[in-house]
C-alpha cells in the first residue's frame, strides 16, 4: 500500500542503509555475522557468495557487485 501512495525512491529515503550478512552452517547453525550499519561498503545487501578468499555482495538497488577481501575484515 505504501508503494501505491509514494514512489519507491521516496520510500527508500526513509529506510535505513544498514546491511547485514549472516553465515550459517549446512544445519542452519549461526557461524558469524558482518554488519555495515551506515551502508559505507554496500547498501541493501540481498545476496552474498564466498569464493577464493573474497565475499561477493549483491544488492537489488545497485547495478554492480561488491568484492570484499575476507582477510581485511
């Protein structure tokens, strides 16, 4: 209903830019979490994939992916 009254761009101005990635085991147990409370690295994370020492982060709002070295965190 909100999107019928306001555009998506207008609504997103009021949504926090907080990003959170959770790593869980195959059984669903918590392993670790990565937080970006101000959206400084990437905002609105919707996908994450770990490969060769890097974490690739995707967002439904961004036309690019973020590559983050796991050694730097």
